[in-house]
């Protein structure tokens, strides 16, 4: 798909078709990286961004324990509700 660089005040811009944005899954804030002959636009938010810090905070608060305990016994729901 071709487009033109347009003047926007003292800057320049490129109109990005909705179809391309939808296909790339880009919304909100983006990062732009320049290298010779190309611009790369990517989402500013990375998948799983901040997970490492959140998991560390959970571990330090003791919130990372299993809900049913460590034993391999069936849970109450499995014992009463599940049809084997």
C-alpha cells in the first residue's frame, strides 16, 4: 500500500489506513524507530510488560501460594461434583 508524506504544520506525517492499523493491532501509544530508509512503528506497550515486578511483589507478600494447598488430593469440588 502506498501513501504520501504530508505536511502537518512544521512537521510531516503519514496517514495510516484503518485496515493496516487493525491488521497490526496498533492502538493508543506507539514507538517509532528510524533506520536508513525505513521507519518502524510498534506498540509502546509490550505483552506481559511489568509481570516480573508484579510476581516479585506477590512473592514478597506471600500471595503466590496455591489456593487449594500443595497436596495432590482431589479438591472438594472434584470429590463432590465431578463425574469420573
